[in-house]
C-alpha cells in the first residue's frame, strides 16, 4: 500500500519517518542495484517489524530502528522493486492480492498491509 509523505506528515506529525524518507530519496543512487535501470525506489529491509514493534518504529524513526538491524538501503527501479516485494512475500509463504503502485506526484512509502 502506497502512502504519500504529505499524508504521513498530517497523520503522524511527531514521527521522524517522513523526513528520513525524504533524505533517503534525495541520496538515492541513479542506477538500480539489481539491473542498472533508472531508479525510483529505495528498498529498506523489514526485519524486526512486527505488530509489537511498529509503534516504536513510528515514534523513534528508521535510523534508530530498522536501519540498525537490516542491510543498508539500496536503490531500485520499479520492476525490480516489485520483484523484491513478491519474493519477500512468497519466501514467507504469504499470499497477496495486489501491489499498489505510487499515485500522484508526491514521494511516499510503500508498506505491507494486512486485510
Ligand atoms: Zn532494476
């Protein structure tokens, strides 16, 4: 599920995550790590994200949580980003209905959502 940064900032105004995401996107490498095409996404590992830790990550931000326990972020093109999402879901034997692409012109965050 895609959420734009302005939406995040309006709902979670105290969270450092929107500012951290803007910084990660501004430092994004121009070539996809997996295929060399033009990049549009920064891939962050999600080890340690659970329903119990999500609020802590939201409050403390990515630098103090996810980026401490996952490989360094990598830049990806849209196709390779979707390939990684599908691989991550199928490795955990999770089924999925769709991968929602970004909408509009604002930068944002793609997060897994459970229905
Ligand atoms: Zn690629």
